[in-house]
C-alpha cells in the first residue's frame, strides 16, 4: 500500500487558506478577531452613520463638530468590534452558510449601535430591579 503524499497544489491551498484568515493581535495577545469581519462591520457602521443618520449632528460650532466626530468614530469602532465578536456567534446559532459571513458582519455592524443601546437598557433595568445592598444581608444580619 503506497504512502499518502501531499501534492504541491494541496500545500499551496493550505498556505493560502491559512494566510486568508489572519487573526488580530494587540500587544502580542491574540484577540480572536478576524480582520475581514472587522472591516465588514466597520463599513456597516459607516453606512448606519451616513445613510441612517444614527449619530446626528448636535450643532455648528467647532466644539460640537469635534464632539460629533469623536462620537461617530467611537460608534464606528464599536460597530466593527461588535461585528468581529458577534458574527461567529450568529453564524453558529442560526446555522448560516459560510458565504453569508461578511454580509452578516455588515448587518451586525450597521445595527450594532441600536443593539448595544438595548442591551445597556436591559442591564440598567435589571440593576434597578435588584434590591439595594445591605451590609450583613448575606450572613443573616449578624455583625
């Protein structure tokens, strides 16, 4: 029985596949983010900012323009990071086919601001329903 061998084409295919899915690292720490998902989410966030006017301008003074620009930049970055982390989760939960991955990242990036505002509201509502912390409440009131 002959030994299984790999061809040059098989090795080239594996090398290209490994190079196409690069992960993002910060300070030498792998973040688990794929660059293609980040870019798709960034463009989705930019479309939401430009077309849907998700971050409206607040005035015409220099100070207001700088504040609006910084808010828009932070929304675009948050959209990109949200798409980078949430796209694989959505793909896994709803069994989307692989070719829809960049489209899913774009849509998540476009609606990330609204999703994050809702999550923040849910967390704030949960915090309001929780009873206030009382010292000694966990130990039966003993000093």
